[in-house]
C-alpha cells in the first residue's frame, strides 16, 4: 500500500509529486476531473468551489476548459502562495467555509476529504453553501479493508475514507450518492511512477483487498 516515512514532509509538499503527478498533485489528474464534471452535468457559467484547491490548478482548469466560475479554498498558506495570483483563492478550512448559504452550484473536493478531522462538519458545510440543485464531486482514497488503516502512515492516505461512514454522513445531510466509480488503478499507477522516479518513502505492500482504493463519486440532494 502507499506509505511514506513519518519523519518526512507531507507527500503533497514534495517536488517529486509535482514532477510526477503534475500540478493537480493527485491520481487521475485533469482527466478524472473532466469525467466527473461531465457526469455531474454541471453547465457552463455555474459557480463551483474547489475545496482544497492546493496550487489552484483545478480552479484554473475549470475556468478555462469548462467555462465555470470556479473558486478555491485551501488551508495551506505555502501552496496558495505558489498559485497564480489572478485566481480567486482564499485561505480557509473546508469545515468552516467563508461563503453564504446556497451560494454555489457545485463543490469539487479531490484528495482532501480523507484529511479532514471532522467529516460530518465538512459535509454539513458543503450542504450549507450548495443550492438545492447543487452537486458534490469527491475523488479520494478509500478504505477497502479494515486492515488497511493501521498500515498507512505519514501520507494523505493515513486516513482513507470509510465509504459506509461517508454514505451515512451524506444521508444524514439529505444527500445521496448518484454515481460511484472505483479508480484504484490510478492510485497504483501513481505510486509506481513515484517509485520509478526515486521517491524513497513510497512502497506498495499487501494484497489487493489490503491496499487502499481510489474512488470518484457524485452526490446530490435526495
């Protein structure tokens, strides 16, 4: 499974990840983002928030490729300081969003939700700022086996999402999963490329069920 040594900086702050995965810093890159936006049927000129925008690459892509009014928030001053200054990005936490109620047509949260300490509060904030017709797009690492949790340390995979818990959390907020796809192959491919590039703190262990998976889901109000 994907692991990094606990004494190392977070993987998403290492230049080797940017060199290997590109500015998106995640499995699947823009191709998976494009698929999700297409499946979610988010029309041009919609207002969408990238919750955990990092370097702002997806915000820029959503604006140029999909003609969306995309905005971004991130809790990392370091990453925001490296983002294009013309993008509408704000320093904020996904569990406490600086936006008014029902102000967005969509939220995209890629490789971030698994890092949030309070899943319910974060989903509740997503619900609060979404319009009734709004969509939530999530791509993230998820738990394929209970045994995966204790073996993944020191990386963004340190707390893979429990899909049952996530589903219950969404339902409690009046939201249902409309689409769920497994893209675990993309996670394995990125890990392999990082190893090939010389990242010393990445390794793949365990059988298929013991490894974390990678998924894409689209959720909407029930």
